[in-house]
C-alpha cells in the first residue's frame, strides 16, 4: 500500500489567487492512499522543502505529489529535495496548477478549482504506480571533434585544448581561417582581420592538444553522446606536409592557371599553390582537377617536381581514412554568400562593375587581387561614385526571408574604407531599407560613416542598368527627400546576405542534425539552448546555425566549448532513466520501433534461439530521448517507457474521467 | 479613432480598408516594409508621380477614401514590375486595382474609356469597335478586304450573364 | 495538332497584320488554328472596374475553348494571356469566386475546365513547335539583320503565375529571332513598358513612354523592333509618329510582329503577312532581306 504525501503550493497569489488551495488540499486528503496533504505558500522555498522532507521521515511516505508550477521550473529542485530525504527521485509527481490551471483559467475560479482537484486526483493515480529508477552512468571519451576551421572552430578548439581536452580540428580547405581570413578589416573597430586571426590560427596549429586535419572531411559518424566514432578522410595534397617549406617555387613554375578561390575568382593562381597568404599549414596543395599530370593521368609536365628543392611533391599520394573516438562534436562549418546572379535585375554576372561584398572585401585587402587598390574596370581609374545596395537576397520572400545580420555593418565598414582609401573626392551612397547597427559600438560606427560624408539613400533600386557605353545607371526613390534620384555609379557593391552552405544538407544527414526553415542548422531551443543541436553531444557554433558577425561567433564558439567541457569533464555522463526498455520475451523482431525512432536509438541484435536466428530490438540508452514513438508503434507491447508506462498513463486517464465528487479507486 | 492626418484632418477608415483587403486579388499588403523598390522602378512615376509604396502605406493605415476618389490610382500602367520585384509580395498593382474597383462602386471619377469598354462588351462582346486601317500608302482596309473571318458576336445569354455578374455584390 | 485560338479585341478590331501573320505561319508547323465562336472580351479593361466580372469574362473564354474539345488555347495578345492566367489562378484558389463563375457559365450551357492550357505565340513556337523545327523550316535566312526585341510586360510578369518567359532575362523571343538567321541586340531599356494601358486615360504619358523607348531603340542602330503583342504593336507601330512628336524626336524605327518576320523567313508573300498594314517604314527592313 503506497503512502502518498500531497503538497499544494499557493505560489504566492499565482495559484491561490484563482484556485481555492485549501479546498484542493482537503480534497486530496480524502483520496485513497493519501497519508497526508498540506498546503504552503511557497513550496519551493527552504521551509517548504523541509516540510516535505520531515513528513517523509515522520510518516514514512513513499510517494510524493506536489501540486505547483510547471515541472520545467522546479521538478529538478524537488527531486533533490526527496533524494535528500532518502526517497528515490522518480517517486515524485508534479501536478501543474499554475500554467495549466490558474494562469489559463483566471476568469473562472470555480471551474479552475474543480480542474485543480481533478489534476491532483490524476497525479495521485499516477503516483501510486511510480517505480524507483536509477540514473545510469556512462563513461565518455575526453576527446572532441571540431568540424570547420574558421574562427568559430578555431576559438572552440583553443578553449577545449586549453582545458585539457584533445581536439580533432577538421577543415575541408587546405588551410584553416575560413571566411574571416578573407576579410580586410572588421567592424566596428576596423581591426585588421588577418592580424587578429593569424595568431589564433598559429596557436591552434601548434597546440599540443590539437590535431589539425586540413584538406579533410568527415565521412561517417556513428555512436552516441560521449562515445562517437568518426571517420575522417584526409584528401591527398600530393605534397608531403612534413617536407614542404612553403617557398612557393612550385607555384611560380606551374603552367596551369586556375581561378583563385580565396580571392573569389577575381585573380588566378596555379594548379599547385598555397591556399592564401596566411595559410596554416603553409603547405602547397595540388588541385587534381587542373593539374595536367593528375587530370590526364600521364607522365607530363612535372615542372613543380623540378623546382622543389625540398623534394616534397608526391603525385602518388592517396586519400587516408582516419578513425577517431570522441565524446563530443562541435559543428562550425560556416556559411556562404548569396549568389546575386539569381537577382538578374541588378546585373551581377552581367556587368563587370557590379560586384559582391565579399569580392569587394578581397579588393580592399592589400594581399588581394588588386593589392588593395579600388579600380573601376571600365577605365582602370579609381571610381568617382561608389554605391552600396543593401538586402540583396535577404528579407526577400523570393530568396531568403531572414535578415542576414551582417550586411549593414559590413557595408558601413566598406564605405568607411572607401573614404579612407580614395579620399574626399569619391561620392559614396548606401541604398538601404533599414540600417541595422544593433551591437556594441555599432551605432557609433554608423555615425562615423555619416561623419565621413557617406550618403544614405532611404530606398532600394528596382534594377541597375548599363548604357551602350557600359556605364552603370539606376533610379532610386529616397524616402527622406521624396525625390526620384538617378545615380550613375562607377562601382556598385551588392550587400549579399549569408546563406547556408551548399553542403549543409549533407552535414545535416551526416550528423543527424536537423535544419530550421531557413536552411541553417537547428538549435535545440532558440532562446535557452542556442548552442546545442537536437542530437545529444553535438553542438553548434558560428554561422552554420544562423548568420552572425565575429563577436557573436566567438561568443558562441566559446559557449559551445564550455558545453562540451561541462558534458565530458567528469569523464562520465549521467543518463536520465526516462528511456524506452524492451522486454525481450515479447519482442518479435518486427523492426517497427527501429523504423520510427528519430534518434537512431534502437539497434537490432541478432541472437540464436533454438537453432534459428532471431532479431530482438535493443534500446541504445545514451541516444534514447524518451519520445515514446516506439512504445506506441510496437504491436506486441514489448517496449515500455520508463516513468511513463502504459499503466501509469491509463491510470491518470481513468482518474481524469471520473466525476470530481468521486474518490477514485486503485 | 486614435490617428489623425494633420495635413488633411482625415481619419483612417478601417471599414474601407477591410473592403480593400477583401477585394485584393493577390498580394500581402500588410507586409509592406517600405523598401521603395516598387516606386524606384515604377513606370508611371516620372510622368505621373505614381508612388506605389505610398499607396500601399496609405491603405494599410486606413486612408482609403481619399485614394478611391483620386486620379492617381488611374495612372498605373499595369506593367507589373512592382509585383515581380516586391520582396514581401505586397503587390501594389493589386492594391491599385482594388482601389479602382472601390472607386467604381462609389461612383467616383473613372476615366470614361473603362466604362465605355464595359458598355461595348455588353453590346457586342468586344471591348473595342471595329476599325478600318489606313496604310502608309493611304489605302483603306478592313477585315473583309483582308479576307479575315467575320466576327460572330455572342448572343443575349452572354449579355444577361455579364449584366448579372456586374450587379453582383 | 489542333489549337484553339482566342484573338481578344485589339487584334480583331485593328491589329490585322498580327492576325494575318499568325494565320499564315502556324499551319506551316502543323498547328491548325480553331477559332472560338461568339467570343467575349477577356476582361482586361473590366479588371479596373469589377474584378469578379473580369474573372468571369476570362473564365468564359476558357469555357468556350473547352467547348471545342481542345486542351490547348493560343492567346496571341499579352494582355489576354495575363488576364486569363490570373483568372485561372483565382478560380483555383478561391472557391467562393470559382463557384459563382462556374455556376453562371453553366446557366449559359458552358463548362469551365481548368486543364485547358494557355499558350502565347512565343512559347508555343519556342517550346511546342521547338526552335529546331522553326530553324529547319526557314527558307530565306534573314542574314545581316540586326533587331531589337520587345517582349512586353504581361507575358513575363509576374513569375509566380507561371509566365511565358523569365521576368528579368527573357530570351525566348531573342532565340526565335536568332533561328531565323537574324541577330537580336541586347539593350538597357529592353524590359520597359510600351505604355499602351495609359492611352485611354493619359495619352500624352502613354506616347511619352513609347517614344522614349523607341528613341533608345533607334540609338542602337538596329534595323527594326520586333514585337508580339497587339498593344505594343499599336503603340510602337501605329502611334510611332505621335510618340515621336511627344518626346521631340524624329522616329524612324521599322516595327514588325515576330510572326511577320517568321513569315518572311518562310518565304511567304508580304501581303499575306499584312506588311502593307504596318505604319512604320518596314520597307527599309524588307530591302535588307528581299532580293
């Protein structure tokens, strides 16, 4: 016979202001198996908790029902309360009288009280059937996989490595650095991007706790939180990393010209080259799609071999697969820039002097294709009029509905740099819808641009045209002056938004991480859990979760690292016992549960039963999130959900359907 | 009503706004965020001062009655550039068409060409009258002399149906 | 194949050259045109007066097409094509409106059929007949001819309705010109409107729009302007003189319908193509291609 204690909380006036808590408490006393029922003004307070603990000892209570606010608020608190009093924490039932009663039905106190009584009756019905459960501990690996070597991946790796964790940092490109390495200056401080990034790049490459795998990609992820098994393919560079000294003699003699990816195709590099001026590692890579010898599989050319004094060229290099075991994963694969040729009305791709913001960033950079000079391609002189057009591909139901978050600030930065480079004579216009300068120092930066005579036209152009001589012109209506302005720019920079990577779908599938409607990777909760993916043990950092600037990226990266440290530091993790459990005798091996499980938490184990091979389902506890889909799918009722058994739920349903005057049987 | 336009002392008329919203044959008027793309590219702006963004905003705030009586709503060329390029699918063209319908309903000033077209359709099914063409060599041609098929006009059943739907509320 | 054809109002009442040239060239591609009878206006001018009535008129045209038993309806006029396409969309999405209109049509013994497919001259020739077949049928390549195309507004906008060509970079008409052996020249004002819709209420503005565009085309130094809509034809061809006066320019741009050009390439006599009806100096253009 269970001995149940029922505790009804006033929650100040939050509950008691609508529900007649004394009435409910009296009613609870009358229910079978309820040994004691009390009410108190704040059950979660110290005296409230002590009251429960003393009752457990005095009255030998073995089940507790607390009628209070949402379990999301204090279930953990009360679980600790009863544990301290010697009771198993899963013998506790929380009944929600606040969100489900007083807040929802504040206009009808009488009916609210009846509902409260019914809910308490249901809670008691469940409490009778609760069973003690134990959290299970699983040992975890203190290694971490960081996917993506941009600033997010670099920052997270450094934080983890400094905390004593071993990090595998995997980067697809031949060098780490990502998007930030391409930038000239950063807003709002106008710090030189490379200057603040390269020390971190070197630190992470040199760190004894970091294994840097560039030119590599993750190909397979198996396992569960704390115990992931990851396969990584190191693509061949055709250059021995240990021998190459980064002298670039090979690049000078290579006859094959290739568009330079780092310079957004604005200049050309060679089939063998070092990825960027600040490449880490500073090792050459051969592009097999363009190298004559690799493309045609013939013993041709070989000029690089002749030139290389370190004898580092290795045409026979093969891809290498590495398998690692890690406890946690941080995905930091970044984002791409919108391809504005999709908005043909602006002429990107058709007119040479309509360029994208990222292309302009390379032009502004001293190590870029023009050595930092801004030149109009029409006449080779510097432009006299530069126009920035905002929101290209963003806030647009035809392309991407979201705001790209960085477009306004990046344009302000570029506009200020144009003024600095070209002096007073150049006219600078920014055509905008809204100017979003939301961060620390951002609006001050906006003012700085205005101080420098950057003109802000409050309106977006409908299209951009080129006359017979190739000169650009367009009309734009300005809200401020109510005038239709014709602008004849020498250079138009489109503030293209940030969009999910082309490969984001593959990443999602590889790591079993969902994506939100905008295509970026989905966080577990947009406000309260922005660093975690929906998969336990896999975290998100940087622009792959949503477009963001460098300060937010670094913050998120360090946050994700902290989450991983939190997860793995003790060497083991506790798993909530709210899991599905298979009764092997009832399992027919039909695999329905496996097919409906969204978390890959069911494995089929084959065993030999009386000479025949039989499949039985087995729940991988670490992956199971307790969603219950398998329980309802199982045709033989072989799976039960711990702490939410059919019996417990049905008892609640039965109790709920009884008249409020009735007492509710067992 | 909490809002007043101090220039004209007009107050918004939410009923009229509702009428426009229900007439709208397309577009999400309420989503307009005044980016001005429509007006920047409006074919009728330079010559006739048509500002689609302004019309959408006025309707959204409820200042519909004055617009329905105005001439500006009859200046749209129906080039559809504003529908094509609006990032929020607010479609000023559809708003203008709804305003025109409202103007006709309220018997405001309507360019007579439209009303003539309607009466001609009632009469002969076509919106235009058959013309003779004078060539650049001063010869005159019509359908018959060009051996084009004779036009057969629709019968009374069409006229009755068209009248019926015109009078439908 | 048999194709139902609905000419609208403008072609039937004054743009005869377009009708003549379409009637001449389509049979050359095994497309037999079946005229609808007792037709009504597609509803274009009525859209400004009563949207419901306009949709009814458009639906009636589709019902008349359905009466012929044919599933394809050719609409050589841009405005008919837009109005009828929008009506199809409205009837599909709005049950209330659809119900009223379908019911009213039934009273006349007409049945609305949403699966009647609408075509314009451009996409019919480009996609159904196919560029290859058009090219193969050419007997007199129009070599050396440099032309500007004007595809118009209402068959390329708005994309969500599914239009005849891309709204920002329409290429079909240019390609159709190209397979005839002529060259189509790109220009900044290509997507600008002819202004026809303003003729009845603001004629000066309408002519100004047409004149501005014609002036730009003239400055390209091309041999002519190709159109495929009777409204555009009216503005650029019939009203070129007035347009020139309005913008203060001496305009001298030969304007032809695409089907007239196609007819020439197919070696059809110019009278049959209505080339004597064009008001602009098309003789200039003809001199370049005829011996």
